[in-house]
């Protein structure tokens, strides 16, 4: 039987349900106002996990970020200058502050592992770390899926990423911030959120999540959205106008202010987007993890785990010698000779930008990507981990083969659920991202 986004029990249901549209209609009462004009298509059909995949995703979400956090000590021996050279272009002050932040709240960050499911199981493409990771929005459409497919709820449920995330935030605010005094106020910096109706809808939505989280803790609080420059520090308290702020989430391109850093260092706020996160985000960390595993720096179980789930990865530098599939070669030669097996991507890229997949490019386009990578000095090469095919509905409501990228959430060491992005095989370009036209879907897991 072909692989499907559904399980064996429900796959036959698709033949009798052509009246169900391919995509969710978001402009309905069940959807919060902020998401009624959602930018991406969402499948009307969920992706159903079997017990094995659900177990694997939980393990990946708890282990991968924990291993990345171990890189400063295991790979760099906590040498701040070596860390500055690798992550901050030699800026020793940034390296020092990053390590101070890392040691302060190193286990308390948000992470979304992006993966494909291959013939060899799940493979890690990258680890997205910090408050700005997307995908959590899909939980607001679960009620529609439940109404459309009520029979699923007998054996499956969708993990509520949104509430797990807010529980995680509140737990850490209570843990790290001095003198809560009955309230918790969260400030969020976001790009492209102007004053107006959408701003109002977003604040209302986030305040509802925070209120539900605080209600059983006898606390009150609010969410504010604005620019980091509006925050002022006074007497070890961070203020927005007359309101005390207890946590700051930086989901924007704004630079961290001195006042924000001081507030963080004095335990006036919980700040999960500290400078240490800049280290964790670098995609080339996967190369370092593989090198550590090859040198047996973790337990035998973890060494085997890393080499199984993390594909071969290497920073692209002129003259660099690498070992790929047992053979040592100059990386430029390797890229040219193994075009269909490799991907070139920006070390800090997102939304599928500056990603070049050799299998889907002409020889001349691939050679241009190699030249760009060598010139810009900010790219990595990675072994191409191709998704197996899953049957799912296409825009014409026909069930056809699709490729899938899975986004699995971890908050600290707490599993936070998963969502997927799907792309039909016949239109596949290798880049499976909602910003590039992929359809998003909610995932259901065994109860």
C-alpha cells in the first residue's frame, strides 16, 4: 500500500469524501480574527502519525537542541575567543556576552527541528531556535479539522503547541525573574506589525492565550507589541510606559538594546532570544555535531543517534578538504562531482531563501551557486535528504504523491507537537516551504 498522510483505518475514507475541499476556509467563526486572512493554504486533511514516527519525533525534539547546547563546551572547550571567531567573526565582546547568556539560561530556549522522512527514517535538515520560529499558528485551525473529521478523535489528537509554548514562557518567567508580585507582562517585538486592526487582533489573541495560562496560577498579565526602543530600565525594573515588563520576545530584526541586556543580566526579565541563541541558530552546528560524534565525544548511544539522523554537512570555504562517503576531496570538487546528492544553503537563511538543490538545477545554475557560496563565505553544503512520497490531496482534490517537511517543536526539553508542509511531487523543486507555495497541515498523534 502507498504511503499516505492518513492511517490504514481512514485511507479508504478519502474515496467517499470528495465533497471535502482541499484547503481549509479560514474566514469562519471558529478561527480567531487574526488568522481569518491567513497567508498560506492549510490542508483540510490532517497528517496522522503512527506510534513509531510519534516516538521518533519526541526523541528528536528533546535531543537535538540539547546536543547543540553542548557544542560550546565539547567542541570549543568554552574558549570565548574560539567561539567569537566561529560565531561572531572574531568579535570577542559578542563572544563573551553570548557565553554569559548561554550559561545563564542555556536549557530554556524554543526550538523547531525541520526534518524529512526518508527511506532511512527521519533526517534533520536544520534547527530553528528562538521566539521567531513559525508554525505554531496552525493550532488555531484544529477545531475545523475536528468538525470535518470527527471520527479521528477516537484514537488521535493534535498536540496544542500554542498552550505548551505559553506554559513554557510563564514557567521560565517565574523561575528567572525576581519579584513577580502577582502579574506577568510579556513584550513582543515584531517586524511588519503596524498599529491598526491587525495589531488589535493579534494582541487580543495573545492575551487570551496568556490569560488561560495564568488563570490557574492566580496571576494576571498582558501582552504588548512594539519596538524594543520603547523599553526603559529603571531601578532594576524594565518598563513600557507605566507597565512593568517581565519577559521580552524578540521576533523582529531589531538589534538587542543595552537596556534590554542589562535587564536580562539583572534577572529583571526572562529573555529567550539572548545572544547565545545566535550561536545555536547557525546551521553549520550540524557539521560540528557530526564531527563530535565521529570523535566519540557523546555517549555511544548519542554518537550513533547523531550519525543516523543528521546528514553530512560542511561549511563551504575555498580550499577546504572534506570527507564525503569515505572519500577525501576538495569541497569545490566535491560539489561539482556530486551535484545531485547535495544542497547549498545560507548558514542563517530562512523561508527557503538562498537554498540551491543540485538535483533540481541545471549544471550551469549549480556552478553559479558554487561560485556564490565560495564568494560570500556564508553557505553550507549538506547531503540531500529526499522525502519519501506520501499520498495527499492536490489543488484539484485528487490524491497524488507529495513530499513533506516536518516541523517538530521543543520547548526546553518538553515536546511541543509537530506540523508539516507538503509539496506535490509533479511540481516539486526540492524547496518545501509555505512561503514558496507548500501547503501546511495539522498533525494528529496517537492518544
